[in-house]
C-alpha cells in the first residue's frame, strides 16, 4: 500500500533549519483531494483509486455522471494500489498524510523548451573553434556514415525539448503545513509554477474517525416559564390609596 496525493507546484524558496543550515525547498499545494472512484480486480481487472482535485464550473456531461454527487473537479488522476477495502468514494485526503523527513516520489511534466539543438538538448560539446570549422561549432557532426546507409532510430539529434513526463525519486519532506495544505520538499521538482504534480510515498492512508451526533437523540430545551413580575412598594401604596 502507498500514500498518494495530487498537488501543484507553487514556487521554489528556502528554509532555515534549527542547526543554521539553509535548505532549498519547493513549496507544493498538496490537496485537498477527494476519492472519486475505487476500482477492484473483480470488476475492472486491477485495483486502483481515482482522485479528484481542484473544483471547476465547466465539465462534460459524461464526467458529471461519473462524479455523481461528489462535485465537479478539474483534474482526475488514478493511482494503482493493493487490495484495500478501507478506501471509499467521498473520503477526503489532505497534506497531513505525509510527515517530515519522509521520502516521496514526485511526478510532473518538465518545462517545454521548444526546438533546440544538440548542445542544449543532449549536452554535446560541439566542434573545435579552429582548423576550418568556422560556423560548425554547435553542429552535431557525423551521424554514423560508416555503417548502414540510413540514420538509425533513436539517434540523438536536434528536436523538441522538454514537455515530457519526469519522475524524481527519494525527495525529502522538510515541512508540512497541515492548516494550509502546503508541503515543502527539499530540492527541485519537474515542471513550471502552478503545474500539476503527483506525490507518492510508501505507507498507508489513515482517516480519523469522527463521531456523528444524532439529531433525534439531542435533548430539546423546554421553553422558559414566565415568572410573575413583583410590584414595587411605591406602586402597591398607590393602589391601596
């Protein structure tokens, strides 16, 4: 079983530790998320949980029917789990499921860089600046002419850079702000500001049991009885006269 949550990258900042160290951290808005659907192996072929994050106004009718009465969500993401009957639709998951010094896995979409050359895309060193190279300093060079008469698939060449799914492992949780649902993670995470992130860590999600009060068992308060008003001495003397 694993813990999981959907969040958004807010910004990168720094935290001052008690021992005087300055740690670079990424501030993440983690949740609150709601369990929308729970899949099981008998009906769907695998066990998974679908989470909804961030409310929205406009959704399609099929999605509205899928969500039923759980409310419209902008993002729906699925996480595979082991067989677990403790999770049901409608439960809320917040940032407090993660603890300090815990190792998490963060998945996001890297920043898009557009069309780039081999030096920036793959880290090629380029060609020498002298001996007749002139304007060839950032060229890729030979593509393998000594082999077959075509370029093989997978050859590192210029092209579209970034905008890909990236997963970073073993990032440490520095601080958890349970009140505002913020998580501060040591180091950098993929993506630009306010981009979507998926957080996962080993463990189990636990929910606090809250006792619901039955309205029928509540005692009804009886209306207060009216007490007779005592007449003052001056009023009583006038009545006697």
